[in-house]
């Protein structure tokens, strides 16, 4: 069974630093994002949309499309301190408990490996996009005219340039790009809703699966 990709996803989802678990929230962010780039073929699994949910520091979830080639249909559920690494293709899951002492689920946007996730770029998360650019002094730049008012930002971190296109009227991200030399990775938002009603069952322990406890 091929767990490598999902194992990395889970490691990234539970790396964080918040001293306490928040009380149950009323709202959550729900989004669908699709990645493209210099080294990402349009017909590859990496280019398929992924769906994310997050609420406070405690709740994160990521759902992938089926990947028949590798017999994986991945889902990550994090309800700190618990996390489940699910493969719907064979109805199995792995359960891990975050040992702490900090609890803060993460949904890093550019998380190609654990090392990048621990870097400054790894602090850019789904559901926290605008805050990251503002907190790190991104500069406003000119951009193309769109059908609606949009804000364009750029931020340089080491050898990387991050770009953000924001729809101004609803303060929603439309596109985020990571540029490194001649290489570009882009994330387009197909759905963005940061006022969705919180649904606890999305982050509950999965049922009907063979669950392996990971110590």
C-alpha cells in the first residue's frame, strides 16, 4: 500500500505551534484549489483540484481526488490532538495522536516536503493567505484589469517570490503563485467561503474503516 504522499500530507497538517486548543468555532473556511506549474503536467494527479476545510487552530481537513494509478483516494482529518490518514480506495486509515505540547493544525499551500513546511514559505496556509502577506510586508503592485476590483501583491522570501491576487470586494484570494527562477507553481481558487457554518462531523473520527493505531 502506498502511503508516502499521504504520510507527508499528514506530517504537514499537524506541524504547528499554538499553546492551547480553541473552543468550538461557529464558522469555518471551505475552499477548493487547483495547482498548476512548470513541472506539473495538466493531466497529472497533482493538477487535480483538492478540497479543504479549516476552523480555528484545531480543525483541518483535506480531501483529494481518486488516484487510481497509485490505488489512493486520500483524506486527511485533523481534530487536534487526533489526526486520521485515510485511504478511501481500500477503506483503511491510520490514527495518530499529536504528542504536543503545542497543538495547531496546518494547511501549508506550498508544502513539497517537511523542510519547506518548516520554513517561512511553509507558514503560508490555506485559509490564512491574506494575513500571511500582510504580516510579512508584501508590497502592492500593478496588475491586469479584471471584471471586478482586484488587489495584487508580491513578497520576496530568499530566492522565492510569492504573488497573490485578491478579489477586493470580498477579500478572497483568487490566485497565489510561487516563483523560483524559471519555475512557477500556481494555485487557483475554484471556491472560497470563509463564512461557512461549522460542521463538526467533517472533523470527526472516520467510521466504517480499518483503523491502524500509530504509536
